[in-house]
């Protein structure tokens, strides 16, 4: 394996509130390999977005008591604001969740993309920046780019605004591209188009992508590996095929069972019971145990926080479950029952 381009180790993020300290992210560890798409999935409030926003210095109210985020030999958590501004939008860029609130309504789309070009390429003329902006809009599939470069955000549809945000993110050929819920609030046909735009952006920049989403269909379409987060922790980490076909954490199993399937008969979807825990007062032991159908009231689930441990012989699959091996047995039994039913 090559050296990771981004290595996050033991990242912990907290927020002070009137009700107490919110443990938004706890001991998050994973690597991003050059050129790969790493999917980060989980429910709202699981810490997916906060972890990357904190790494990029975009969450000023956050407190980071420990952790490292090594990018090309530099710990992003220890850099000055000046150095972080040089990295953001340059070698590391982010596609934000809501393009309508991320774009300035009183500036043209072209001016905002050109600003990203000019900021990181000193000495570039305004004419060259405009040419580059038109090229970028064409790369992401904005029609009539020469004309639309002078339009304001309100003159773009939701899908076109998201394309403009992607164009801005890839303006300086980043090594790492963070896509935070890039298809949220878009209809299904536009979502499919944005997926193709992300693929084009990857081909244009050869960037590694951190894809933050709750959309498992998007993960199946784009991701190489998957990080599953629950209650601020990584609960499972593996390649995308293994996550979908042989999950080894009860939460991941619940996510997969709650999906509508086209390749099997389903009378009802299987929701995960209960609610996510409060991050001000999380439950003792495994945070998922109040909702888990595999704990069976076992004491260790209620008292001991499981570690993220290797599953199987290879080093590629990790699970944060005391009884991950039982999930493997259940998967085998379920597969045998399905074969017998056929």
C-alpha cells in the first residue's frame, strides 16, 4: 500500500453548550489513500461532517482535545490560520452541502470561481482566470458556460449551483476533495447527473475523495472503501463490497436491512429500532447497545466500549463490536436458508 495522502488519528471533537459538553467525534482513525474514494456514512449527528470540518479549521466553535490529521507531512490541526487558508481551496478543497448558502448571492458565479483561481495562483491575470473559470464550468457540464459565467447564483438551478461548487473545488487541481452530502435536496435525476460530474472531477484532478453522505446508493456507485460512523465513532471500516455483502457490525447490518431491495422480495423494510443517543450523555459501554438486536442484554455491551479491531485474516476489515464473529455466523445461516428457499 502507498503512504496515505491523509491520515487521521484519534481525532476527538467537542462542543461546549449550555446543557454540557457534546462529544461530537471520539477517537476517529482512518487513512485516505491517493486516488481513492472513501465513503463516510452514518445517521445525522454521527460526526461525519464535523470530523472533516474540524480538520480543515472550518468549525471555529469546536474544541479538539486530541488527535492528528497528517496531510503531506503536515498536521492540519497544528497549522496557523494563514497556512490553513493556503491549503483550503488549493491542495485540499471541499464541496459544501448547500450550494445556495455557500455561494455569495450578490457576486456572479464566474467571479466566485475566478476568486479561487486568483487566490492560489498569484500573478494570474483576470483574463486567464476567466478563461479557466469557463473551462471549469464546461468540465462540470454547465451549458453555455461563456454566457452563464456572468450569471448570479439565483439564475442557476439547484443542480447547476452544485456543479458550480464542484467547479470551484477543482479549480486548483486538489490532491484531496471533500464532498459533504453533494446530492442532498436534489431530485433523483439531478443526483444521477451530479454523480457523473463527480466522476468527471475525479478524472480531471486525479484527487482522492472523502465522500460524506447518508445515501448508500451513492456510496455503492462511487466509493472504494467505506467508513461507517455511529455516535461519533468509527464502528466499521472495509472495502465497499464487504460493507454491503458481509457487514460485521449490527449498526451496518441495520443500515443494509433498511434499504429497499430490487433483487429480492420484501414485504416490509426493517428499520433500526430506537433513536440515536444523546452525545451529551451517551450510554455506557457500546453506544449502539440500546438499539442492538445482537447484544441480548449481555453485560459487556453495557459496560465496556469495544475497540475497533481487525476482523478475519486480512487487515482491511475492522469492526467495533464485541461479537462481530456472531454476525458472520448469522450471515452464513441466513445465506444457507435463502439457498434452501430457492
